[in-house]
C-alpha cells in the first residue's frame, strides 16, 4: 500500500524573522522616534498611509472572488438564507452586549468627571458634526447601491462590493453547468490577489514604524493628560468584552478564545501597528478557511461583519458619549442613556464607508441627546488614534469568532478538528495563496 503523502511543513523561522515580532519591534521603534524626534516622526507618515492604500487596493477583488466563488459553488439557496439570518441575529445580539458593557463601565469609572472644566475648540470637529447630522438610515441604505458595477471597486466600499458580489454569485449559480468555467477562473484570480497580499504584507513592519512614529510625534504622549483615564477604561472594557463575552461564546462553540487569539496574533499586531482592521482582512479570510470554515461562510460573514459587527466601535461609542456628557457636566437620565444606546445600534452601521466613520457615528448618536454639546467631540481628537487601535483589534477578534461560531452551527467543522487547527498557527508568509 502506497503511503499517504504528508502535507508540506512550513519552514521554521528565527525569532527576528517572524512577522508579528517584526511588527512589535517596529511599533516600539516608532514610539521612540515619535517621542524623541517628533518632527522626523511626523515625516514618516507616508510609510503607514502607503501600506494601508496598498492593502485597500486588493481588498475589493479579494472579497469579490471569495464571496462569488463561495456562494455560487454552494448551490443551495436555503442554506444561504439560513446563513444570512443566523449572521444578522448573531451580530445584533453581540453588538447589543458590547453597547451595554460600554455603558455600564463608563458609569462606574466616570472618566469624564473632573475638577476643572475641559476646554475644546468646536471648529476642529465641524466637518464631522455636519456629516453626523446629514447621514441618515435612508442615506446608508441607498449608499449600499453603487453608481455602477465597477464604481463599487473604485470606491472600495465593502458593503457595495458585497452587494455586487452576491448578485453576481446568484447570476452564476442560475447558469448551471455553463457557469462552472467562470467559477474556475475566479478561483485562479483569487490566488493571484492573495499572492499580491503576501507580497504586500512583508512590508508591514515598515508601515507600523511610520504610522506609530507619526502618531506619537504629532499627538505627543504627554499631551493626553486626563484623557488617559478614558483610554484605560476603554482598553479594560474591550478586554472584558473579548475575554468574558466572546470567551463564553467561543466556549459554547467548543474552542478557546485564547487559542483563537494566538492563532490570529499576526493580524492583531498588524492592526496594532496600522490602526486599521482592513489591513488584516485578507489574512483573516485565509486563516479562517484553514480552520475548516466553508468558503461561503467566511466570504459572507467576515465582509458583512466589517459593517454590521463592530464590537469595538460600539463600546467606544457608548463610553465616549457618556464621557462627553460627564466632561461637559451634562446630567443624563437613565432614559437618555438608553436612548443613546438605541441610537448607537443604528448609527454605528450608518457611517460605514465614510471618512472618519467613528467620529461621524458618534456625532449622529449625540444628536439624540441635544443637551450634550456635539462640538465637545474635539476633546477626543487627541486620543482617537490611540483608541482606534483597540477598536480595530476588538472588531477583528469579534468578526473572527462570529465566523467560527456560524461555521460550527452549520456543522462545517467539528470541535476536535477546530482545536487541532488552532494549536498549529501558521505565519501569513508561509501560507500558500488561495488554499484552505
């Protein structure tokens, strides 16, 4: 009997060749450069911006190929409907938990209560305030529809790309046998785009160095002052949410949240260095498929989650809204806080795809309680970059857990197989493009 061929073993790397170690070193160097040489640190901003633009360049085609190939090859409309209902219900339930936890912690810690009144410049946030008032639910729904098929790719709006992808997938599935050559071509195209991603991700440490140097050089660690208490509270709340809420959900699904975090640690450090969860999107898509999650589930849940399952953003919004009320000495009744929570459930999704989405969504939420001066958003400008890292990491972990949970509910992967895969994390640079 011919022995079965063993899968290729990824080559071992020295510690300094591991991507997430390189990113961590780059982040530390960036902080040092920004602190000791702020002007030079600010000049390094193009390194981070350029990397993010490179990643955004390939996100739309990767999502398109992944979603179309996954849904069209599924051949089961009932499964897709079931998948969609499960995903949206899960998103709303978990997002509500995130909002409530943020609301409870900010009321306990009271980071905005201060002996001296905070000062702020209303003019610095005027553009965000205007967008927050103009962005409505109707605008959000209409914005999902691109001006043309190719405009979705030109703008890079994830929801627009998702809509175009789903329509294309159904069109191909209706073609039957004649649509199979198209699916085969899409599978090859996906390998090309993942190949580009593997080339781009190698310069991630350089991007982390530039982004962190600019952040510290322009904002200054010492300028954070009393806002550090809000930052500490936000990071603590996000950690509680990940460990307690997502940890409990993961345990019910048959896996450990800590093993999962270790499995995607490269993507987490990538987000830490760039403050953008989009930079980790290609990697998280590929790693989730390697865990055994079906391509259709990964392709649908992850891109949708980037707009509808923003756990970190939800925590940030409730905590920031109440913080601003405390900082401006604006008393809030329980009813007003519940109103903020309900509005945040909608506005956190309504600002998707808008520049400065976190501030826009927060401005729209504050409009629900007119007694809080919307212009007080200027207080958060100095620490927003530091908080965005935690927001993005929490969003990333939340969407990853959601995908595995939905996949487990569809019986796509067993608990034993999942845990075995989680114990063997693979570096992004060692993954074969487009393989599961």
